[in-house]
């Protein structure tokens, strides 16, 4: 069985949001975009998922051109990309998108024969929650340093 290869990660998403549920979705790409992602180029900063007309779309994801000299003039690195999900998952996301306080954001892009996106239903964290997380991380680092010195 082939292991999933992480291509791009949205590091800020886990810091800014509390993840409630995750989905795995295929993504509709051109050939040059797939090559660019396989070479680990791209960014998920500020990306989100919207549901319109019974389809889910990824908005705000940036995929730079694979070869800048060969790229067509009409290429848009931030174009809206369709997500490949089941009708049941799209209906669930549509209901969640209409709920106040919940957002759907991409967590990471990975490769397991096909390029896929892990999207999550999230709720924004407050400042106090973020500070607590930072304190917890610092405590773990301190413990690891103390154990290493022994």
C-alpha cells in the first residue's frame, strides 16, 4: 500500500481554527498544475471552500506555473478549482456553510496516486485559546529539552 505524500500544508489553519471534521476530496487540475503541486509549489494561505449550485469549489489557493516560459498568457494561478466530492458530502458542506461561525478550509494537499485535498469544517479560535495552545507547545518543548539534557 502506497503512503500518502504531503505536498502542501496550511500551517496557519490549525493555529487559527479548531478542526471539527475532515473530508478528503479530489481536485480538478490542469496537467501543469499537477506537476507544479508534485514539485511542492503552491500555497493554501487564505484558501477556503464554497458550495454553489450543487458543486464545491476551492477559492484562494495559489499554484504557480510549473515552467514560467511555457505557461500560457491566460494562466491564472489563483483560479477557482472544483472539488470532487459525493453529493452527500456536498449537501452536508452546504448545510454547514450556512451555519454561523463555521467555515470550510483546506488543511493540506497530498498525493496518493491522485492529488487530493484534505478539507476541514472549522470554528475560529479566540485569542485566549491561541495563547493556551502556544503555552502547551512551549511546555512540551521545555520537557523535551529537559529530557534531552539527561
